[in-house]
């Protein structure tokens, strides 16, 4: 294996100089990722199968699970500055790591394409009102290119965009909710008391919601490796070391994320449709409010797509094709997302999300078991970039990890309503059992802290 296959400069451990995202930028990035129409749609599609109170319970349970995984995985980035696609070399082997990473890239590209389509349709409605003409295909291409350009300039540029977009989006989403209630002569109490069929599964709902974010759970190190370190970043106290990402994710993910799902639920209950554009068209009588609402829908996709979808898939592509740089990885990821035409599957987002949680839950379990149970958080960073290092396994593939992954995924399929829980549990237990005889903590912890 040639050295260049291991050492793409943009996948090397981040130095102190690279860590230029403060806690406020980090919070805005998470808020930007959570305000999206995928989550809005998910909230609407859960009704009438579940009651409003059950949906709220599923939202809170899902975000508690996701936040826990984000913090646990993010500690890898805080301490060692290596991205997800590099860390899993220790789990699957130097070449084997490319396979689960590719599985991670699929939903990232899918959601980029889907949310770009939603934005294009929303902007098209505005153009129809203004000039009487629209072309969804052209708008998809234009909006896709704009997002790619923003993402190419890195996390700092994404955060700057979010500082402008998130306050405006929060106000506008609040106005949309107010107009929905006013137009339908309803109150929040009426929404919460809405009758349901009660033929849905609570745990299926939890998995569907968590499935949106389990992808970012894997890529949490990609974000935290750019976060400014605290003075006590080397503290042995896990909670002190990770207090910045915890605060940011409580605010940006749980509070904002739960809110957008609940707004989607309100829209679905009051209008009987999951489509945010149809909900707005059927509820907003004022042309000005209607236009503002459509622009809200469009820019909500932008704030999510850059950090949650384009950046992770770009890192993965750079690992699979080491000669790519970040800009090329972002551009290719965007093109793949549009070519997938995910809008064709718009009526089945719940199922796509649950399948995603079953596909990637075992990867999360293997990664966390490897870091916490086997290596006890002690790594020699150089091992991850040495083609003759300890992760060669069987011709650069760890067959034990792939066996555990296959069994865990099959178990997830059998117990679909509990796909994520089953996949995570089986993978943690199986990987720990099979790998314990050969995986050892590093004798020396190597931290990349130089500027």
C-alpha cells in the first residue's frame, strides 16, 4: 500500500491552529443542521399513526440517544483530531475502512439531493408568483452549486452563513407556526388532543428520527476536531473535556431539532399532508408571508446540507480516492446526491431513515466498542497513518469486524422496529468478544497539538 494512500493532507490530525471553531460557531452549526425540511417532513409523516404526545416522546427519546452517541464519538476528535473515516481503520483495517465509510456516504448524498430539491421547488413557487415561470431542474442545479461553493470554504464559512440564517429562520418558522394555527383556527392544545389511529410503533418512530442523525453520530469527530480546545482538554474527566460540544448540542440539536420536528407534526395534523410546500401553500393567505415562508424552506436546506451532508461525504471520498482534495470531494458528493434523484422516494422517508439506522448503527457500535472497551481511549495517532502499522489485519481488512457487522445488520433487519438498538447492542458485544484477544490499548498516547 503506497504511502500516499494513507496520508491525504486533509485527513491528517488537526493541529491547534486548525481548531478555529468556537463554541458559539459550533452551536450555530448544529442549529443550522437541525433546521431542515427532512426533519419537518418526518414529524408530519409520523401522524396519524401515533398520537401527538407519543410523537413528542419519540422525538425526545431519539435525540437523547443521538446526543449520547455524538458526545461519545466526538471525544475522538477532541482528543486526537482525526476524522471518522480515518479512525475506523483501527476497526476494519486500512482498506476495509473504506467500505463502511461508503455506506455512511450514501445517506449523506441522499439527503443533500432531497433537500436541494425541496429548496428548488420552494424557490420555484416564489418565481411563479413573481414572473409566472419556473424550472425545477435548473433551480436544483443552481442551488446545488451555491451550496457546494459555500461548503468548499470549510466549517468557518458554514458557521458564518448560519449566524445570518439561523436567527432569521427561527423567526420565520415561528411565524409559519402562528399562521398555521390562525388559518386553521386551532390552538396548541387542539393539536395535542388530535385523534390518532394508534397503529404505529413508538420504537419505529424513535429509530426513524434517530436515523436522520445517526449518520452525524459517526461523523462527530469530523466536527469536534475543528472545535477550539478548552484549557483542560487533556483532563481525565470525560464531562469536563467534552462540555463544549455537550452545551452546543443541547442547544443546537435537542432544543432546535425537537422544535422543527414538532412544527412538522403540527403542520401534518392541521393540513393532512407531510409536504412542507403544500402545507405553506394551503395555509398562508398573505403573499408576503407566503414568499418569506418559501425562502425559509429554501435556506433551511442550505444551512443543513453544507455541514451535515457535503462535508462528511467529502472526507469519505478523500479516503477512498486519496488524490482528491476537499473541494473536489465536496463537488463530487453534491453531483452524486443530485444524480440519485432522491425526491422520487419522498413518500418513504421514514423507511429510508430506519434502514439507515440499521445499516449504520452497527458501525457506531463497532467504533465505540473499539475506542472505549478495547483501546480504553488510548491511541497512538501515528498507527492510523502507517501502512505497515497494527491495522493491517488480513491484507488490510479486519474480517472479524466485517463478520460482526454482517451479523449485526441481519439482526437489525429481523427486528426492524428496534433496528438501531439491536444493531448497536449486537455489534458492541460481538466486536468486543472477537477482538479482545488481539486489540490492545496503545502503549503511548500521541496528541497532535503543535501549531
